[in-house]
C-alpha cells in the first residue's frame, strides 16, 4: 500500500521522484529561487510526509467554492438520523402519484415510526437493484441494510406539506457503501418532488450527479491530498499531491 511505500522511500538515501530523463538534475535551491511554472528533474530525499495515516488523506472538495473539508464521522450521521426520528412521519405525505409508502412501528421500547417511500416508474415499482427509496425515522444500521438491497437511499424527514432532505452535514444520498455529500455553502436545496422528473425518464438511472442537480445540491467530491517535504542538501521543497 501507499503508506508502506512512502516509509520505504524515507529509508532510501536518494529517491528519483520525477521522470524527465531528457533534463539535467536541478538543485532545490535553484528551483526555490525560480519563478513558476517551469519543468525540472530533481534528485531528492523524502524527509517527511503528511498526513501520517493514509485514511486522513481523503477529504471532501467543492469544485465551485474550492473549499476542503473533513469527511463527517459515522457517529455524526447517526445523531442526525436520531434527531430526525423525533418527528413522526406525516401520513398525509404517503402514497403519492410518484412513490408508494410503507410505515411501521418498531418493536423496541422507543416504538419508533419508520416510513419508506419507494419511487415508482410508469406507476410501477422497479427491481430493487434499480430502485430509489426515501427513508424517515431509520437508524444508521437500518439505512445501511437498505443500501445493500436497493440502488439508492435518501434520508428525509416530514414537514407539514412535504418531504425534505436532512441537514447537509448528513449525506443527501447513499449508494452501495458510498455516501454522497453536498456543499452547505453552495447548495440551495429544492423540493424532493424534483425526483419525480427523473422517475419519469424512459430509463431512470438514478445517477448521483443528476439527483444532486434536481435537488439543488452542489455535490462534494472525494479527493486525495498529501504533502511531501523533499530535501537535497541545498534546500527543502514542499510538494503537494491532489487527485480525485
């Protein structure tokens, strides 16, 4: 893996980090005193790299406002779900022209009310692997169970007259084991009924980008970021890796 590879790099006395064989080696001191952009070939030693833990390298990036943020903790999502479960699903919002609803009460002491809304296509339910559903009042464990069987899961809550997304600290969509987040700064959430326009398509694919668009969400992208400090005896150069 990358972490053990980087540790090996640190142990080597000299590491060739770029591959411009047609260029002569340039001292870091010269590069630091030059104006960018220019192309160089260097021989340098890797002194340090950050972050030390590989999982800490993955962040969320908004391409619109260029902000970077940490991936929310699973416990944070669970707390948001628990907070939304305090509000009982509104039965008046069940079984519309574009989704079918099922509601039940849990058998535990809390006796939570859970509602699941299955989005229809041509007035029919799709196969589970093609289905988008919305859930109210579910726990994190229940949400993950649904993602294993159905294509897309959107956590929602009831208001007096419509379903709406949860706080954008929570994912606006879950697909398989991937959580999709929206930028709080750049998103302007639209009514959930916008999903009906995708359901009306000839073959609804439920692509995350299309779902984000109709819901007024500016999606955040997972990015990989690392910082390397390179040395060659003449100077130290910070190098940054940024990739989707």
